[in-house]
């Protein structure tokens, strides 16, 4: 009986060690893929050695940047759900809309400068989610422009 328990313990220990090694290998591989998920040139001129592009790449690859984008999108959803389309817009709503336009445009510009627009293999528009982002940004700008919120100041 003790021998079986000892064998089960050793097998479980080996399994944990193997799982840990696989997890470490997967983390290492994902970190390596992050460094290769962009083209060699951006906007026909910015190489990977350019300090501005290096900063923008580190910013876009940062998990906190993505979390910030998701939080702003959720804030936008909340503001859209609270808004009454038939009522006059308040100054707060107009300010939030302007903030969202500026934020989405800045996100688009940062990612385009970091990844390139469309020519390279891993450029901005080669990712389907980024295509959605461009459509969202353009649509949001058109809707806000049609409501004349660009003249809020």
C-alpha cells in the first residue's frame, strides 16, 4: 500500500514539474512572438531602430495599454446606453464624445506609427480587429460631426 502511494506521489510530482516546464516554455514563446509581430518598416520610413517607433511598439505591446483601450470602450458603451437620442445633449455628454473621438484617433495613430498601415505583413490593417477599430473611429467621427459636436467649445 505504501509503495503504491509513493509511486502515485512521484508520478504527480513529475506531472507538476512537466506542467511547470511547459508553462514556462509557453510564456517564453509568447514573449518571443510579441517581439516579432510587427514589420521591419512603418509608414515607409520608420525602421525598428528608430527610438520613436521603439517607444510606440513598447506602448502598443504593453498589456496596460490594451486594458486602457478596453476600459475606454466600456465607458463609451455606458455613455451610449445612458444617452437619450431625442433629448438635447448636455455639455458633459459633448465633452465625453470629444474625449472618445480624440482617444480613438490617438490609439489609431499610435498603432499605425508602431505597426505600419497596410504594406508590411503584421501591419495595422492586416489584423481584422484593427479594421473594426478603423470603422469604429470613422463611424464615431461621422456621427459626432453630423450632430455638430465638433463645435462644442
